[in-house]
């Protein structure tokens, strides 16, 4: 029936997106949106918000951050629908993720996502897992990489038997642990996340996890493995600088130390030095990513 078809198309689109089939995800999104247009007279939250959620996730996967935030605007503007928390929360998690990738330019909309989430009544373990994920993403969007917050989200998803969201949370927990210099904790989380992602056929997530695991192994093991007189942690920060990551993602004290050791005065000069010396060329080649920002 048309009144339930939209949700099925959205779920099929999400599975396709998680498996790296962007074309099918966009096709399912278009069909869901068309069905939604036909049922606007009896609009349901589970159709409206979930379609917007999938649309924003597709746009996020394509790097279209502004469009993703625009797609989620109705979720901010229309609280109070039936089942609001159930369907708004996943969309708000995606919104916080987009803000985390967008940098300071999204600070105002991030505040609105936070206020919207604060007004929701959380009921049951599934909504609690989404809320824990939202809180961790909110912190990440503000430059706070908190492994404990992501571990809590991962544990919540594990208790629900949801391996995909658990793997995503473990990936972020590992990223946060690595930023704090805890390579062993990062590697342990990544190994579990990689096994889960590959078992699901979630290729994009598995590749990101594998790439971070390689970098974790490369940057651990003492000063002898870090060139230019850098500590392993400083070497990891230089890699983030070379990738064009913002200061929100990087501890400024490490950046200052790196600039001094390299004899340069700016992040741009440090990144140029890393590229000129091809410090991370092997990692970029293995991950399929460009060496530059």
C-alpha cells in the first residue's frame, strides 16, 4: 500500500548506501520522494522525516554539506508530529555529522540541532542509542573527540544487536583514542569495527576503518619511526594538517611544536613540506585517497 511503501524504499536505499551502491540509494530515494509527494495530504512522520534523513545521508556521502543541512531543515522547523522522537533523532544524528564535517560555518545550525534534540523525550533503548550517538557527534562537531562517549554509543548499539551502528561508533571511538595518542585502544576498536563492517558488506565503512588501522600501525612504535624529529603523536597531527583538517580536529600545542621543528610559520607551509617530502604518499596510495587536502 502507498501508505507504507515509502518506508520500505527508504530502508532499501539506506542498505544500498551503506554497501557503497550510491546509484541504487539515489534511485530508491527518488521513488520514496515520489510516493511521499502523492501522500502529502496524510503526511506521516515515519515517511517525511525518514525520507529527509536518507536524502541528507546521500548528500553527505557526496560531500554536499550545505544541501544536506538544507534537506534536514524541516526536521528542525516541524516538531510535535506523532512519533517525533523516533523519527527525528536519526535525522538529528545525521545533521550533527554534517556539521562535524562542515567546520565552524555550521555553528548556528548545530546549535539548532542541539536545541531540537534537547526537546525530545527519550523512551526506550533504541532512542537512547540514537541520543548517545547524537551527543558524541555533537561533541565531535565542536572539536571534542571523546572516546568514552563513542564507546557508550557502541555499547548501546551492541546491546540492541545492531552491528552497523556499533561499527560506526567504534570507528569514531578509535579516531578519538588515536587523537589522544592511545594507539593500542584505537587498534583494538578498529579490528572489531573492520570485522563487523566486512561481515555486513558495508564496503565504504570497512575501507575507512582499514585506512585508519593502517595509519595507527604506521604511527605507533616510538620516535624512531617518526621522521623530522617529530614524536609519533606529532607525526599523526602533521598527517591531519596535510589532509587539510581544521584546528578543531587538532590539538594546537602539537601544531605549534610541529611548526617549530619544521622551521615553518604556518599550517600551509607544514602541509607543503609533508607533500614535498611525500611523507604520507604510501598511505594515500593504499587507501585510494589523494595525497593532498
